[in-house]
C-alpha cells in the first residue's frame, strides 16, 4: 500500500511542479488517469480478500512507477526532474526486484528477508533524502522566482521611468534645437550688424580721403582751363617756345588729374569691396596697399566721429612684400577692426590720463607694419594704448566678449577676424600685450 501512496504523491508532484500539461501535453492526460485510478485502488487494498491478487497488484504498481520513471526520463533536462529520477530509480529497481523474487523465489526471499528489507529501507532512505533535497531545491527556486518577479517589477518601473525621462529629454532636445536655431539667426544678425558698423565707420574716412584727390582733380582742371584759354589767345605766338611750354603744362596737369582720378576710383572700389557680400573668391591682393589705405580710412573715420580725438599713425611696409591670394574685403575687415581697436585703445588711455593729470604728455601712436618671413607674410598692428589684462587675454578672441562699454562693441569684431584669418585663409593671428605699455596683433598669412 505504501508503494501506491508514494506513486500517488509522486504523480501529483510531477504534474504540479514539472507542469506536464505544457512540457509533455501528449502524456499529461495519461498521468491524470493514472492518478485518478490509484485512489480507488488504494481503497480496495484495505480489504483482506484482495491479498490473493497480490502479484497483479504488484504488476500494476510496476506499470504505474515505470510510467513515472519514463516521464522523468523524458524531462531529464530539467534539474528538478533529474533529481527526482535519481531519487526514485533505486527505490523502483529494489521494489521491482523484491516483487519478482517473492513471486519466483519465495523460499530464497524468506531466508534472506532481513537483508532484502535492509536494502529496501536503504532505497527508501535514499529516496527520502533526495526528496528533502528536492524540496529545498524547490524552495530555493521559489525564492529565486520571487526575486525574479521583484526584479521584473522593478525593471518595469524603471522602463516606465526611462520612457518618461526619454520623453522629457526629447522635448528638451527639441526645445534646445529651437533655441540653437534662434541663436544662429541672432548671431547672423549680429555679424551683419558688425559688418554694417565697420562700413559706417569707413564712411567718414572715405569722404575725407576721396576729398583730397577730388580737390586735385578740380584744381588742375581749373588750371588747365586757364592754360587752354591762354594757349588759344591771339597774343600767344604759334609754333613758339611759349606754346610748347603751355602744352607741356597742360599735359602734366592732365597726368595729375588722371592719377588722382584713379586714386578716387581706388577708394570707391575699396569701399564697394568692403560692403558687398563676400563670395569667398580669392584674388591677387596687395597687402601693403590695403594696410596703408585702411589705416588712413580708420583714422579719418574716427576723427569725423570725435573731433577731440587725435593720434599719430605710421606705416612700416616691406617694399619687397609679394602679392598674395586672399579675399581682399575680408582681409580689409580684419585690418579695419584691428586698427579701429588700436585707435580706440589710444583714445581711452589719452582720456584717462587727461582726467588724472590735467596735462597729458602721452602721445598716442598706431603703427602698421608688414614683413616677408620665409614662405609667409606678417602684418603687425601695434598701439601704445592701455594694454590688455592677463585675464582678458585668454578670452580676447571669444565671440561676444568685449572690454568696451555697452553700446560701443558687439564682441564679434575680433572673433570674426580670427575666423577670417584662421579658417578663411589658413593663417594665424596672435596678440601680445602689456598693461600700461600697449598691444600688438600679429597676423601671419602663407604665400
């Protein structure tokens, strides 16, 4: 009877914990029928009259337990099934052998009954020990499953949080992209304003510079009119020396008119180049001519804005400086910005010393020099202004950084100059400065 009880609970355990309904659906119904069959069979075993059917009962038990062992063998890849197979197999073998021996060798069985019982108990204890181990394994698996469920729950919470956070980040990203686009648009507007501001500063200087050659043109034109009238006078003898001298003077005056007319045209051309949209096309450029022109234009432009401003300026231009391929309007903007800053620094130092000392022995000076060095040309813009502090030296080329008061600088001039020289022309721009002594910007452009 105990064998059928073991078979009954083993079947229930297998169907419950090994989930044969899913793992072995083709055998699950048979296991269910066997499990139901054992219950009435156990009840019938309580009647003594069934003892004469003992061989048949043992055979039924053998079939039932064989079915259990076969199912466990099919599921041996499962750790739990493997453990149950190891636990039940010795018990199954010992019981099967005992039943066979009782049926065929009853006398031998009776003589060695104690040994057979001992072996039977050993197999039973073996099964119980494995059952306890399996039970502990099940508990451990349940704990692990519980942990996994908790982990899955936490993972689901984390996934929800991640989705929410990702959504927030996406929204912030879109907002930042929108802000960046707005900043780019604002920056483009500020760059255009900087260009327009530099053009405005040129206007007064151009008006002053263009006035000189126009005065020459007007004066020599009037003088030629007088000479022509004298030449056409009846009193002037024809074919004489006097006529030749008059014609020679007229020719010289016309050459001067032509020269100063070209000078005026050059100034206008420079203004147009500075104001037009940059195409990025490099042209053969005379750096000496650019430096000389923009130095004078900057000075006269500042003088027109501030009548109290006064400063000396000079050029130290290398006569052997070769022409280079550059974008003239861009290099012009760089020179104009550096020279304007140099004059501004001189003016600020002059005003500051006037307030402190009353009398001002300080003599402002801006120098623009050029020099050919190996395979490059060097342009230097030097002033003897107040100089730049060490803290500001590190930030001098940063966009929107300015030491000028609000409204007097956008902070883009030096940043644009740096980009034009380094990115647009593959050159370098450096600054050397000492407070109270002055500042010098050095531009190097490859030939």
